[in-house]
C-alpha cells in the first residue's frame, strides 16, 4: 500500500524519518529543532550536555523540507505568528 503525501502530517512524518536516517541525530534532538536552527546547507543541533553541532542537508532532505515548509504554511495560515511555536516540527494543534 502506498501512502499519499497529501496531508501535512504525512509530509511531516516522512521528513522526520528522512532527517533521522540521513543525519543520525537523536529523536530528542530532532524535537528541539527550531526555525532559527535551519539554514540552506545545514541544521544546528543542540545535543547532550549543551553541545552543539552542524548536520548537513542532503538534496533529498532539502526537497522534502521545501515540501514540508509549504504544507506547514498552508496548514497554519490562519494562525497569527505569535500563536505558532517557533519549533520546526509542529503538531496538528500548534498553539
């Protein structure tokens, strides 16, 4: 069965898996990624013991990040910027 990528949740979840496999970061590190941590070529990861490191963004990862960012913009377009958290990955009911 092929899962269609039409919903925000499906796109987000696929990108999460791509990031975890491509970079090898921990799930807790992924959950802590904020919008400001992302640049065109890398993501700043806040690891254990306040250690920070950069992980590079592959072409595949960048492709899905663009797709996700567009879906995220559409999903939360009716929210004011102060209502949406500054974390990169948001749930369905972001506050």
